[in-house]
C-alpha cells in the first residue's frame, strides 16, 4: 500500500549519511567560529546564579526588614524631637507669651488691670495702658491686637514678645514688640 516516491518530489529527499564530527582543537588553540561547531561539542554556559546556601526544602530566609528598622528609627527620632519641642515651648515660650497676651487684651478692650503689669509700672496702671494705647493709635483706629507665639525672644528673666495690630479703615497691620519680665515666677508686661 505504499507507493514508491520519487526523490525529486517536493517535501521528500533521500536520506543522507551523517557527516563525521570534527576533531576538537588542541588545548590552547582556538578554532575559527568557535561556538558554532558541532552540537556535540557545545558546553553549558557557566551559571551566573549562585548555588543556594540553605539545604533543599528549608524555609526561605526572611529578607527586606532593614527598611522597617530605619523607618522605625526615623519615626522615633521625629516623635522625640516633637516631644522635646513641646516641652521647651511650654516651659520657655508660653509663660512670657501669656503675660503679653493678657496685657494686650487689656489694651485692646481699654480695660485697666494692674495685675498684668510689672512692678515698675504697677503703681499707675491707667497711665501705662494709656501710654501704650496712644502709641498704637498714632497709626490709626485699632481693630485688633494679638500677640505672636512664634515671636517670643527670651533671655533668662526677660523676653520680647512681638504682637500685631490691625487697624480699621483698610490700613495695613503693624508689628510691635513688648518687654515682659519674670517677677518671682510670674511673667508680667513692662511697657
């Protein structure tokens, strides 16, 4: 049932005998076109992947935890700095700021209160209030007076506190400073 085929038909060719394999070059000699020779002389390329260090079947070693340690260290440092800054603000900046704010509230509302004044000006609180108010009103009608918590410059028992005055009638606001002193543990304005 098989028909003889003509070797000249397309898709069919007579078998050819195998060619003998070339002899390998002598040691140290390089053959032209090396790597393109007989497949029986090809060699496996050297593996660039290192061999495993753990026994086969052992669980893989956990990796990538270094970033977590660094992140936790940085976050701890940020929290420590924020805590230190808060303590310094509460103990060094807040007392002089509060004293200036209380006195400036009296100036803003035109209320005489000698308890916010230092001993040098407490004998005549009405005059101290008028002196400050006249100086501020020389630029226009006062709408608002507010102390600046970031404008406290403290040196031991004295501090200069910056405050902003806003005027009515579209005038620009101005910045002034007031002297505040520590008298026996209580900060008081000393204009």
